[in-house]
C-alpha cells in the first residue's frame, strides 16, 4: 500500500530533475530573472534556518538554540572544520541549557 506513493514520488522527482537539462536549451531566462531566482533561493533558505532556529512546536525555542546556531555560524564563517563547528554549536547550546537558559 505504501509502495505506490513512494514510486509515484520517485517518478515525479526523476521527471523534475530530467526536465531541467531537457528544457534548458528551449527556455531563455533573462539575467534579471536569473538574479531574482538566486535571491529567492537565498531568502527561502534563510527563512528555513530562522524558523528551525527560533521555533519549536510553534513556540519560541528559547535562547540556547539560537546561541548555538550563532556560534556555529561564526565558526563556519571562519571556515573551521565541520566537526568543530557542530561540536561547538551543540556544546554551546548544552552548556546554556545546563545553566538554565531555555
């Protein structure tokens, strides 16, 4: 019963991914539209990060999670190794939660 929806989603995903290379020669998108599409992708990703960082179950997540994300973002900005970024971000959130920050 669940195999059919999985196969339909797989076929739809394949069709969308195949449509890009097949239609790229037929569609001509202006430079302005390309720039706007790039900016919209950045805006959507930023909104996703903000929502995941600041909310939990529809409510404010508290200060520990945003602080951990901020530490991780800062360390990633300085191009530290990924493991260091993740451990430092998780450690920051954990220490703040141990100190009573929600």
